[in-house]
């Protein structure tokens, strides 16, 4: 066949004799054609389902290894005078440390409860601000002051030990 | 073919005949000369689709050129874009053309979409043309979103982070989808790989398919005529080939010149590099074509009736978008009241988009 086409010779294709399906299947509830069509459909669906599993698991991101820590030394107290702040990573959690103008120290999981942006401390306004949609939190409690966030920030513990600022999860071992 | 006969023909005719014996060239030309474009006071909008096509070509060519020097890595992308901007001869031009082109492309798409909307070109038999068009503008927006990350400057990083997090807020499957898109729980190398391959491989392929369908359908149906034009006793037409195509070329030339002027006078900037533990920068904003959606999220209070504000915002955005999908079924042209309502809704939609985008631009 291929060779004949290559030499340019025409070949008359014989059409198979056609059956009158309606006559042949008269009285039956399902025609042969419908059955074959259905089978092909089912077969196709099964093949697609079989292929989908491996494909999805190939594309699926590998389990990320969240780094959990119990303690982090942020630095010497002298590096963070009252009124300053620092964004840092507590394990894999974005975190925020604030040394308030009144001298108290606070630390939070810096993930905004609205849509998960990382928040920052605004010294001039003494608040915690989320630049994404303008969410504002209280810098001492982490409670929502304004904007769209539905709940406050999760707290971390900030303490001074031997002249160094130490950050811990609020309850030892608890998820921050 | 004998050499003697070949000598007798001129080369052009030979080429034409050779092709014509193998593909229906004559039929295609006949089709193009028979095709007519109505001439009326709204005819200018018929050129918008052609301008979209110009931008498709510009984006493909400049994108291909950028890929010669761009490095799709979390660590190296920023450096490579810096080099394209500063070191590689005419790199700044190619990059500016691609970035400006992406934005102007979407702007023209919006104009094309609303001009066909107001001309009611979505009505039968052109529903599929309209849907393929919606698919195309959707693809263009995904192009924009995935492309925005690639330079890996500060805004790119945070806009992507926020954009994907928004998807993560969708009820039930949101978090799964977000992780899938990011390739993990945070924006990183896996995200870059996914965005890069979507941007340079999957989307162009999908665009070609959708655009092919769009253009095929337009050939099948011919250009639509506004209602008032259909009722005129004397209608003016021009031939698609060569008249309309000729005008098209003038439009393409003019737009290209204007485009180059914009690009050269305002080369596209590159922001500072990223610090993943830094907070979202003040003034963070998505690209302008996502601003209206962004603004709805921003305006929504934390609680709305019994629902979380962010969910209500997403529902509003989804409902508004779906009116554009449903419009060919709602306004079929048989009911003049509905037709008028569709026009009013289009105006409201456009004004809302404009006002929200303007609000979004104000920090
Ligand atoms: C890659 C993007 C696109 C390209 C290259 C493109 C191209 C074209 C071209 C060349 C035409 C014929 C001339 C004209 O009426 O302007 C056309 C017509 C049309 N387009 Fe698009 N288009 C795109 C996206 C869209 C979008 C986003 C929509 C709307 C959702 C849309 C809806 C239509 C409709 C309904 C027509 C028929 C107009 C008529 O018959 O009067 N297209 N398009
Ligand atoms: S993510 Fe913080 S206000 Fe929206």
C-alpha cells in the first residue's frame, strides 16, 4: 500500500459491504453499533483513569520538610533598641520580633491571617501592618485593629536570656 | 517537468501552479476576494482583532529571543535579567518590548472583547468565537501571571506569593491547587520550573490551538454586522482582499511605530532582588489587569454576613466573570429589552473595572 502510494499509482479502495443494522437488530434493545461505541467509550475512560494516577503523582510536589525548631537566638539585646523590629525565619515560619517603644518585647508568626502575606512593624505608627490589603494588628497582642484579616496573629515567646533575645514557640512543642 | 516548459513559464507562475496543485491555493484566494467587510461608523473596531494578532507575533518573537539569555533558576534568574538589561546589546530593548507588549496586548484584548461585546458579535452563530475569545484572554492573563515571576525581583516574588495564596483561600481544594501550582509550600525553585515551563511551552501551545479555532470560526461566519447596519437599504462593503488587508497593514505599521516609541522612551525597570524572609513590601500590587479583583479583596471586610470576607470577594469576582460566559445564552437578540439590558450591563461592568482599577492604583 505504502509503496503503491509512493509510485503514485491509484488504488481503488474497496468499501466494505454495508449492513442494515436496523433490520439486523430489529427487536433487540441495543444495537451492535451502540454497544461497540459504548465499549470504546468505557475503554477510553479506563485508560484515561489509569494514566491519570501516575501522571498526577509525577506532577505532585514532593512533601516539603517543614523545619520545626524549639528555640532561636535572635541576637544581643543591644542590637534591638526600643522601637525597632526584625523580620526573620523561625524554622520555616516567617516571624516578626518587636521591641516596643514602651520597652516590652513581642514576637509573632508574621503570616497575615487574611491571605498569608508577611506582615511588618511600622515604627512611626506603632502598629503591625500588612502591605497586601492593608490589614493592621496591635503590636503588643497581635489582635486585629483594622482591615480584612479575620483573626489575630499567632504569638511566639520572646525573652531575654543572658543578654540575648531568645524566641520560642508559645507553648513548648506547640505549632506556632 | 520538462526543462523546456519550465523555461517558458515565469518563476512566479511556476511556484503558484506548483503550490496550487498540492493545496487549494486558488480556492483560498477566491475566498479572500469574495469575503467582504461592512463599512460603517463602527468599522474601526474590526481592526482590534488584527492588532491582537500583531501582539501575539511580537510576544512570540521577543519571548524566543529572551530565552537565549534568560536562566530559569531561583538563584540565577535575577542576575540573567540584569545582564539582559545592562550587558547584552539591545537586551533592554527586547525585554522592554516583551514586558510592554504583554501589557498592551491585554489592553487591546480588553478593547477587542468589549467592542465585540457591544456589537453583540457573541450572538448566534458566533457563540464559539466568543468562547474561544474568552479562552484567549484567560490564557493571556495566565501568560502575564507566570511571566511576572520570571525576573525574580522583589515585586515579582511577592506578587506571585500573594496571587497563589489567594488561590489557596478558595474553599475545599484551594490549598491543594496552591501547593500544586507552587510545587511546594513556598515560592522557590520548583515554582520557577513550573511557571517557566507553563509560560514558554504549555501556554504558547494552548494559545496556538485556541487562536487557530478563533480564526477558523471567523472565516466560517464572516464578520458580524451591527443590527442597525443590517436594516439599511444601501449597505457599503469593502473587499477583505486586498482592501481590508491593506488597511490592516497600515494599522500594524502604525501600532508598531507607536509601540517602539513607548518602549524606547520608557524601558521596563527591574526592581531590587528578593529577601524571602522580608515582609510584603509597602505598595505591593499585582499587574494592573489583576487590580480590579485585588481591590475587591481589599474592600471586603473580614466578615460579611456569615462568611469570611475573602470568600465573599472571590464569589463576587467569579459571578461577575461568569456573566461574560453566559451572555450569548442570555442575550440571543430575540428580545429587545434583554438586548438593552446586556448593553447596560456591559457599561456597568466596564465602569466597575475602571473604577476598581483606578482605586487599586492609589496606594
Ligand atoms: C489572542 C487573542 C485574540 C486574537 C489574536 C483575536 C483575533 C481576532 C480577529 C483577527 C478577528 C476578526 C477581526 C475583528 O473583528 O477584530 C476577531 C473577531 C472576534 N473576536 Fe477575537 N481575538 C482574540 C481574542 C478575543 C477575545 C478575548 C474575545 C472576547 C471574549 C474575542 C471575541 C471575538 C469575536 C466575538 C469576534 C467576531 C467579531 C465579529 O464577527 O464582528 N476575541 N478576533
Ligand atoms: S494578606 Fe494581609 S491583609 Fe490581606
